[in-house]
């Protein structure tokens, strides 16, 4: 299966470089480019890419709003992978709520670029522990002054526990080790809590955990 990618960035050098690198892979094909958010939305509607690689800051329509429109119009079929820099970290939470599935730094290495595209195309969220711990916690704190009750209606205690560990950036293997259960059992809990809460991926799970007060921003992991 070939992963079809749309690359959107207002910097021609960055856009061309990313496209050229991605096109060197047999399983990845860049099917379109856009120099602003409006072009990205129109291009995604016409070309139906598997992944839209979007710069967060673009003229006419920013990457976050473009991601929101692209994900909604495709009913989640097109995954949004955001291009960002350390100087733009304040946009991470907004991008997640807009439906973005992951983040990639503009100075990422070639292997990191390929890994990000493949992970997101596979239906997963690209949220490394440093992203969930440093960025999402920091900027969720700015938006939630008083956390709501620490409960999620409909989830079992174990499912809520797994949700918290996802929000703290743990992988399935880490969760299995922490709870002393099998990887298969972890996947079962995740599938059930995603279905119950209407979650698409781990990115939405992170948002839910913080918004419901299951994880308090800035607190260390137990």
C-alpha cells in the first residue's frame, strides 16, 4: 500500500525538500503541494491524501484551521501531521483539538520524517513522551484553571487507569509492564475505552484525560 501525502508549507525550500525526500520511498508518494492553508484544504478535497503534512503557520489559512477542515471533510480518512518548531509549542494543544494526529519538527531527520508519516498513516498518533509531558501538560494548564471531577462516566477503573497512562506518554508495552498485564490485554482496554468515549486515536485520548482532570498538568508521573 502506497501512502499518499499532501505537503503544505509557505516556505518553498522546506516544501520541496520534504516532498523530494518522501518521494524516494517506494511506499510513499507526494501527490500534491500547497503554499498556504486554503490551497491545502482544496488540494485535500480533490486528491484525498492519506496524510496531510501541514505547517502550523501559513498565510490565508493557518495549519490548525486547515487541519480541522481537512479532517472533518474527509471524516478522518486524511490524517493531519503538523510541522512545528520549538518556538511554536503553544499551538500544540490547539492542533490536537483540531484533529491533528501528530507533530514533526522542521529540523527532523530523514528517518524521523519517514517514521512520522508512516505512523500517522497507519492510524496512530505520533505523541512521544516528551511531547505529552512537556508540551501538552504545559499548555493544557493555561486552559484549565479548575479541573473537573476525576472520573469518566462509562469507563471501568482499569480503563480509566490505562487512559491516564496514555496521557502520560506511555506506550502499550510500558503500560503492560506498569500494570503487570499482557500487551493483548492493554490493546483490549484501549479499544474498549476508545469505543466508549468515541476517540479516534491517542491524541484525542490525551486531550480527554487532561480535560476531565484525570491528569493534572505539571504533576510528575507516579
